C-alpha cells in the first residue's frame, strides 16, 4: 500500500509536470499562431519581401510540424497518463478496500488479544493459587513423611519387641519350667544388679545426651546435644533407679526454639512433677531443682518425662530444617545431697 501511494504521488507529480509543459506548449502555439498571423499580415503587406523570408517560413513550418508532432506525442502521453491514473485510481480503490478489511481484521485481532490477555491474567492467578496450594501440599507431605518416619521407627521397634515377645512366649510354652527358672534367675540378677547399683551408686550421675540414651521422641545426636521433639510434645528418658535420698538435678539446655517453650516446660519423674528454676536467660541455661526419692523408685527404672507446651518447625521461620523441635539438651546431672 505504501509503494502504491509512493507510485501514485510520483504519477501525480509527473502529471503536473506534463500539464505545465502542455500549458507552456499551448501558450507557445498560441504565440506562434499570433506570430504566423502577423507574418501573414506582413506577407500581405510585404509581398516583395516574401521570397526573402520563404526560408524563414519553411523553418517556421518545420518548427510548427515538430511542435504538432510534439503536441501529438504529449496528447498521447497525456491519454496514457490519464489511463494510468484511472488504473491507479482503481488499484487505489482496491487497496483502500483491502486496507479497510485489514483494519477490520486488525481490530478483531486486537479484541482477541485483549481477550487472551484477560484469559492469561486469569490463568496466572489460577497458576499462583495452584502453586501456593502445591507448596502447602508439599510442606504437608514433608511433615507427613517426617511423622511417617517416626511412626515407622516406632513400629519397627514395636515389631521387634513383639517378635522378641513371641520368641520368649514360644520358648516359655515349650519348656515353662526352664523359662520360669530363667525368669527367676533374671529377676534375681536384676534385683542383685539394682541393689549393687544402689549400694555402690556414685554421688553424681551424668546422662550425656550426646551418646545413646533410652527414651522416646528425641532426634539424632548433634555436636552439642540432642533436640527433643518429633511426633509428640512429650519426650521421655529412662535410667536405672537410684537409691532413696535427696537429690538435686541440673539440666544443661544449650538451645530452645522459643524461650517460652523452656519456661513452660514440665519435668515429671515417675508420675511426680518436679519444680525447677533457670540460672540465666541466655543460652546455655541450666534448669536446676531438687527432689526427694522415696516411693518413686519402687520400679527398677526411673522415667523422666519432659512435657512441652508446643513444638516448632524451623520451616515456618524460613529455614530448611523440617523437624518438629522444642529444646536441645546437652546433659542431665543428678547429684545426691545426703
């Protein structure tokens, strides 16, 4: 379309030039015609000088013939240009019709583009919602996976205990007498060991949480201790029963997910709550207190329960650790006072 417009402009300029040339030639012809009339008048008056100017008249006739030829050529050229202009006008009309169709098509495409933009915005919103939902489901799956791992570990322990119990039961059913004697011997050995332990008990017992411990709901050991937590807000610790007497205890806490988790801690020994105090507000902190061991040590084992008000997942604070945590303990010291 732009090329046709440029061609049309060039044709218009050329037509204007031809028109001006034609006007100039027309004026020249009129002027020549006037001159010819003057010549004829002078010829009439100057018959005698006619022979002298025959040559000039012939030249003028030749010039007039040339002008007539040129005028004819210009006329033909003008007719050709006129036809070309009519053809260009027809082409221009066709181009304008096509341009109108293109404009309508472009408007339709703009409308479709706007609709696609609206649809794209809606899809982006939906994609964001799906992404957030997927992230939430991923976190839930990771949490479920962590819980499942803990449950599987407990199930494996229960299955192992059940298997051991079945083996012992089968052995007992095969030879109950031998089993009874063996159990009596084991009970006697356990009592002897407990009595020996209590008679020869050290004045200070230290449970290092950086080593293996007997209990539930603890995470893997770390360089400076072990995190309490998992699927339950109650972590337990079992140790051989100590003899009767008055004790003080020191719980070395190296870190806590929140300070209120530590201050809201409940320490229970064989079902009895122990009161305690904190020696500082900056970690590491010693949780210390006293208790009297009398009827609580009927069992050959002491069961400590550390009950927390809540567990915290570091993922909620933007960290990569996806465990449920409470406090991290380095050691528990039990010191006999009497």
